[in-house]
C-alpha cells in the first residue's frame, strides 16, 4: 500500500464555541454556531493541504493587491492590510466612506467560487479579498451590512495561510463565539447574522505568517428587484 502524502490530507479541525469547546472538534456544515439571531456554518477544511498551499501561493502572486483606504471621522487612513475586489461586472462597493470597483475574475478565483457555490448551494457575484501580512494586522468589530450587499444574503469566507481566531459578538447581549479558521477552511454567514452580530479578526503578535481571506458576496444589481 502506498503511503499517504501528508500534503494530501485534509487539515485537522479545532473549534472554539462560546468560551471554549475542546471536545466537539469535528465541523458539521449543518450546525449553526450562533445560539440565536443568525446562522453561521463552519465547513472546516474543504481541500487538501496541497491544494490550499497552491491557492495561497497563487493568490499571493496573481491578485492585484492594494492597501485599503478608509475615512474615519473625516481622516483618511491607509492600512497595512491589503485588499482586492473582483466580480462578474465592475460592481462598485462602498464601505468606510470609500468606493471600490470590481476587477474581472481570475482563473483561480473562478475555481474557488465554483467550489464554494457547489458546497453551499448559494450563488455569488463578487469577492472581497484581504491580505494580512502577519498577526499584528487584523479587523476590528463590524458587520457587513452595507446597502450595496444583498440584504440577508450569504457571505462565504474562505481562508488560506496562518490560522487565525475569528470572533462573533451579539450586538445586544454581547455574547461571544470564537472559531479558529484554518488553512483551506470555509465559513458561511447568512440570514439575519449581520443585523444582530458583529465580527472581528483580533490582532496578535504570536502569528508571523500571512493569511489571505476571501469573502464571496452578492452585490445588488441596479434595476434587479428579484422575484
């Protein structure tokens, strides 16, 4: 029997729910990790380590990364974190008082989009990518409730590179849920999650490797009322 290459093994899982859950560490895509007011499904790793390494390296070198710009209290802030915005069309997406225009899909992004859509049963027309060079770069508490986005639409978050903790906090009760997002893993937020929960990627000096995050989304197309 031929030995299995470790690079072909789907990565192990470790999930923290509430304060901590050390015993139930097997992802279940049908499980809702939020206790109320929304839906978060964690699929765990959806590809082998070899595939995840391939996509991480491809995205690092083929995406048109740019430093993110935000306007906070009237002051222009340029982040160390880099972003990119891709889509079916040159959709405009406005957040933090700045507007981005989507670039055409790359081959790798289309492959990942198809895989995510097949797994989740959702459809997406755009993707926001974030490149965190190390653990000192993160994202503060926020929700993805911009009017450009389909209301209560699913957002699929695909992670590559360094494992990072991802937190949710209820806007009223302040209850928190944390999940360790691993290399090649998929998390989906949907329903009324953005209305009732904030999320963040906390900074940490303990991580020195980069992480790439893809959030597949659905932008509202002007004139398309649905139905």
